[in-house]
C-alpha cells in the first residue's frame, strides 16, 4: 500500500505539474535505505509506466531476497500478538481495530524485530517484515510478477535514466556488538550462520549441504577460513555484500535491458557528515562509509546544522560536487553533461557498459571512475548461485 501511495502521488504530479510550471519530462524519484527497494521496483512495475523519467536509488534493490516474500498472514499474526498479547487466536476485525486505535509509537514498537534470529537463520536470508508483495490480481497491482521474472521477460520501464549506488561497508552499522567486543568474532567459527543475497531453497541448519556452503563462504571471506578478533572488516564486507550484491545485480540487469543509461556509484567518503558512522563508530579505525552516510552530504541535516558552519574545505568541496552531480542528473539525465564545469573539474561519470566489467564513480576524497573492487566478491556469489541454486537462475541471455 505504501508503494501504491507513491504511484498515486506520481499520478497527481503527472496531472498537475503544468499548473506549477513543472516539466513532465523531468520527474525524478529518489529513494534511500528502506525506501530504495520501492523506488527500484518502480523500474519493474507496470503501474509506474510513464510516470517518471529518472530514478536515484541508494543502498537498496528490488532484487533483495528480503523482499517480495509470501509471509503476509504470518506477519499479521505476529503483529496481532505484539498488539494483543502472545498466541491469541487471530481475529482480522480486531487487528484492524487495534491498528486504527494504536499510536504511531506503539505501532513502531510492535513491528520491530517481528522475526527472531532463529527464523532468520532457518530462512538463510534477511527478512524485511513490511515489504512489497507480488499480488495475485494484475488489475491495480504494483507488482504482479517477481522482479527477476520481469527482467527475464524484458518488460521493464526501460526508457528510464538510473543512478544507483551503495556505501562500501553498507551493513557495518548493524555490527555494533562486534565493534564493542571483537572477541565475539571468534565464536563465529563455531556458530557461523550464513545469509545468502539471492532467492532459492532453504537447507536444514547443520545439514551436509548447509555445512558445505558455509565452508565455501568462510574460506572466501576470511584468511585461512577462520574468523578472529582482527576479522571485523572482513565480516563487515560479508554482511554488506548481502545488500551490495543485489544492487550490482540489478544495475547490471537494468543496463542490459534499458534504452537509457545506468550510472553506478560507490560511496566511501569519511567526514563530519557521515551521520550513521559518527553516531555509532566515531572512534572506529576503519576506512569507508556505511548505509545512510550519503544523506547529509546531499541534503542539509538539521541535527548537524552547526557542523556545516565549521566544515573543512575538503568537506565543503565534496558537498558541492555531490549536489552538483545529483542536480545535473535531475535536470539533464546525465550527472556530468558539461566538461567545463568548474566544480566538477572535468570529471566524466561514464554509464555502465552491458556485459563488461563493472565500472562506477568512487565517491571518496577524490571522485574518480574505477573498476569496482566488490566485483570479485559478486562473482563469488554468482558462482555459488550457479553451483547450488540453479533453479532460480535468470536466462543466460542476460
């Protein structure tokens, strides 16, 4: 329903933009973090056809196995129990009454962590409790096919210009316990419960196949296949790849089917406005950025208002460059349309080339095009998917 609200808003803009002297051919939709999968799904939704021209997708993808799952009734039960007491017999009418009368705060508390760690372990994928649904009826549906099926059939909104990207340590902000006590990392050697960044069957925890997949993951990500107190960055890369893999996979597929350009970025800048990093890990001696760290460089965050006054010259220039890239993309569909731009200093952001190595704009202390270092890790997950989960493969043509 949240996705349909967005579509309704876009329809209103289409019907009324002329009254505000707006340009119907320059509508850009922007989604970051938890809203990114919805915006990424607009590329695949027939409901969004002809309602926008450009999208900016940050730290999310429509291809995450955490979304588009058939858990609706299970989620209703869990939410009902949180609001009405555990294991009460489900009553749809009473649930609607509880939802109507509950405060926003109460709903947030009730909907937090609906799935416990055992359920996530047994699913072997991340789970978003409230995520888009593939609807049975095609009429009025936001999505009536799984995202990969849409790419397979090449029925995407393929005239849309796309900017999509990620932070290099996307999931570090979730590892607060390991950051505070790195000795806990050693226990992963005995209790490593893997997650996969793609759909497929579930293997019983502790089975031979489960152990075989776990060993491949540990051997790839950790020195000698062993997790130690110095493995925080490696474990953060593994956890972050649950998000990054899906982003790069969608960027690649979109570039292959699209009539327009797909611009890919990798955000690694560290400074005063990395709001997530500085909130959780101010003294952590690792380089890079985590999910949400882009936002306060792109928009003025009220909680950091005084920091903008005391920002370093490097940070000020970085903010100018980032906002110029976003503004150019919204205006022209190209983040670097002018080679003589004084702020961007001749930077040229090249779009993805289908079926070739993935190159994107590294947004670090210097903005420069580079072959993505995460690509080798993405190849690992592709190989694992082909070897153990062939039933979910998309057409080799893609």
